[in-house]
């Protein structure tokens, strides 16, 4: 899968603080018009480094939008479930979600850590046109 730097929300961004951590980058759709209808655009989030916590910490990923780059940003949709610490291992796909309809011009993600602060962990998040959902299956061809 290819992704462009402009469509990257976070690149191995550390997420440890209790509460909300905004993605490093904000995506400018370049238009006040909604980009949700038409060609499907997907948001992908994966853990880069494994998360650790002294408590029973959780993580949620929330899509936010704003009319102005400086904000204020508002929650649009929680695009992941509440993921327990055990599910936040290294290189794990956390989100593959379609961009919703009705968005304002500027987009970002918020990583919402609950219950306890993390002591380690990072995420990579970006948008793309193709779903990363390859499943290896037997070819059905046997060599003799």
C-alpha cells in the first residue's frame, strides 16, 4: 500500500498521556465542500510500537473536523472501539474505516487514552483509496 505524506495524520507518533492527544498533522481538504461523497477514502490506523501502561489503559481513535485550521475541532465519529492494552501490540491494524459524509474543511485524529496513562506506544495513521485487507489463501495449484 502506498501513502502520501500529505494524507498522513501521524507517523510513529507517541501517544502516552491520559486524555486526548491530537494527531501531529492536520489534513486540509482544500475546499469547504464535503469530500466524503464520491470515491471512497479510507482512514487507516496501526500501532507502530507496542503500548504499555502501569494500569488497565485503553485507546480510542476519534475523527475530528473544523472549519478553520486553528480550530476549534469537534468530534465527528469514534472510528475505533475502545481497545484494551492487550490489543495494542506492535504493528497491529486498529482502524480501517471509510471517511464519513458531512465533514468540514480540516481533519485530524484524536487519540483518546482512558483509565490510565500509557508509558510507551506509538501510532501511524493516514488516508488512502485502497483498503489494506489482503488475505493469503492457498492457490489450489500443486506442483508435482
